[in-house]
C-alpha cells in the first residue's frame, strides 16, 4: 500500500446540477481526495451543516440555492471550508462578487482538470496551515495565561524589558508594590512606570546590562507613609525575548525588609552583649581594690584614739564614699546579668 493511500485524504464537497460533470469530477478526484458529490446548493448546505469538509467545489448557477449561497454558508464558520466557484457563465460581476465573498478561486468551464487539481491542493494546504496557525495561537494563549498566573503567584516583584527598555511584562506584585499604579503599559517605556526611588538607581544600569550582557545587583529603599521597605534588585540579561530577538533583561526585586530588621536586632544584641561583658569586667576590677580599702578603713578605726572626732569624721566620709561605689558595682552586676529585653523594651517592631 502506498504512503499516499495510507494518509487521510482531504475531504471535498462537489456541487453541480449536471450529472456528467459530477461523474467526471468523481472519477478525476477520487485518487487524491475523499469526494462527496451532490446535485444542488440546498444539498450542499445541508451536508456542510452535518459534516466537515476541507474544500467545496461548487457550480455558480443552479436552481434553488446557487454557488454564492453555498459560499455564504461556508463563510459562516471561522474554520469553514474554502470554496472554489466553477461556472460556465463567467462574468466580471459574478467573479467580483465571488471574490468579495472570500471565495478561494473562480474557475470557468470547460474544466481544466490539471489546473483544478493544483487549485484544490493549494486550498487544502492553506486550510492545513490555517488550522496549524489556530492551534499554535491557541497554545500560545494557553501558555501565556499559564505563565501569567504563575508569575502572579510569585511573591517577588518581577518585570521584563526589551532591548529598547520598553516594558514587556510585569507580575501583580510589581504593579501593586513597585510601580504603585503608574502607567505601566506593556510595550511602553519602562521609565514611565518606575518610581523615583528605583528609577534613579536602575535606569543607567539597564543600559549597562543590555550592552555588556552582565548581571547587576544593588539595594534600594522605598519609603511610604513612614514605613521603609528594602529591596534587593537583580538585573539579569536575557538573550532572546518573544517580542525582541535582540534580547532584553529581567528585573527581580526581593523584599529584604525583614532581613534588614533582623540584622539590626543582631547588631543591637551584640552591643548589649558587649556592655554586659564590660560591666562584668568593671565590677570585678572595682570590687577587689574596694574590698581592700574598706578593710583598711576598719583597721584604722580600731587604731585611732577613742574620742578623736577629726579622725572619726574623716573615716566616716571614706566609708560613705565606699558605700556609694559599692552601690555602683551592684548596678553593674545587675547589668551584667540582665536579659536583652530589659534594655530594648522601647524598641518598636515594624510589621512586615
């Protein structure tokens, strides 16, 4: 069995009210096409309502529904068959009307079967390509919707620009948090969408990334209503974009506000730890000599002559100052053992 016979033949609907022409066309077309033969326009319209055809070959002048009626019926569906008008009464008006109604071709009788065969194959090929194009368009739309949903689920802000720094796409997070309602139209200049806090840092870097094809990373801070948010901005060059073969770049903005606050808290904790260690050291260094001074003071009090008011007064002053120093060392001891929260109770955490 030949390869051609194994393949599915294109389906052709032939419409003509002359039996000899119908029989001749059936014989000529049967080897390459799956032909259905009808004798009137009304039958053809009924067949198209029930079955799918690749091409309709119809006579122009017939009783009842004529060839133009068959053509109009075929055009009612966006994926309807192409129609070839065949007539023995050629006229300029009928040809113009057929082409205005989007007939694929207009042929005259007597039939040139070689030419008819070529026209039918062209019509079948165009229909095949149109079907492929519709399938590709539908798949691209499906993928576009899929990636749009996927991008909008990403918590990071993301947008892409082409080689002319025009916006190609942006996810929901980017439009709401970064562009902040600015005119962020696809295929519009990215400069129209960028807020000042990002524009002043990134606009020149866009050109650098696009020219040198090297990624760039920087930090940017956004201040709104007294709340500061920090972003890590990564600019990644893209070799190819769907709408720009010269490429473009992808910008990814990650909110690092929580990391910044954590770093600040860690820094504060280290400061407190340093103060605590200093307090322990000072407490030790002061208490040792203070104990010696206090002991020597007690010895002096035992050695002085009873009733010597001058010495009594001096020793009382020394003991009083020793007590003051002792109170300071007690505060240092409490400081060295205090928890961090005892000293940062006035810190206010900003909700992220």
